[in-house]
C-alpha cells in the first residue's frame, strides 16, 4: 500500500513547547502555528486516504519539501531554515493516530529540500 499527498504552503518546522506560569503553576502548550500546521497535514492526508497502519506494521516515509525561490538565487539547493529534521518532526507528529499508531513505526525516512515556484510538501507513506 502506498499513499501520496501534498500539503500546500511553505514547509514549517515543529516549534518547541512553550511554558507559562499561571497562579503559581507551570503549564506547557504547543504554539498555535505548530498546531495549525499539523492540522493542515492531517486534513491533507485524510482528504486522499483513510489508510491506517496498525501498531505492528513498519512504515516508510518520503518527504520532499519545496521552498519559495528567493529573489536572488545563489545556490541550487536551499540551505535556509527550517532544518529538515524539524520539518520531518512536524509531519511525523501530525500523522500520529491518523495514518499510523505512532511515529516510532517509521523504519525508513527520506527527506529532500528544493526550490519551487509553488511551496509545498509532498509526502509518501508506504508499507
């Protein structure tokens, strides 16, 4: 089984949790931009597939991130932020409980970063 889908927009990284104090107690929360981006990934996946890999099945994931072309292109490949591992973290965490039980099931991960006219991420999940 193989599922391929796109998430339109500039690829984003997973932000660190924030901590705040309220009446002497500390609370941590996920920033709104991270939640919104993970929800976009989830809804993009569910728009094309209802496939769910059960706990005992390994998952292979390919991520291709396309970033906007800068006004002055100096390099063929982007060396800009965000880091690819943080983009992968956003994608992997967003699909927990949606495409697979837990992202620990991912046994092979391939990530690439390019420039394109249309910024987006293409994600392929396979057995």
